[in-house]
C-alpha cells in the first residue's frame, strides 16, 4: 500500500502525476493535515511522526531500526528536549 499525503486537491494530483486506475493497485490519497513543520528539512516531505508511526505499525523487523533512526534524527529533540 502506498499512502500519498498532499495539500493539493486529489483530482489535481491525479492529473499532475498521471495516476491511472489499476484494479490491482493500492494507492491511497490523503490530505496533508499538518501545517508547516519548523524542523523539516524539506517542505514537501511527510511529517517524521507519521513515518515513525507507520514504521512501528509494520511487521518487518528492519523497520524497527529505521524507526529508531527517524526518532533519533527528527523526533527525540521534540519528545525529550534537553
């Protein structure tokens, strides 16, 4: 499954990137509900908290290491400020 968060209207995104209906496809378009994140390296990236939560929700062992790296690099200073 692929989740795409966008601040654009879904129809605009579908046209812009040329998405086509695929009965076997699994793309979910979601509204980017967060405001600008002051710690973001790029304005067009999903918030690290969503990445972290998605990685933890998965059942793949290697995702835990990636989740730890996301936490350490982007979330630790927010969740556990010095």
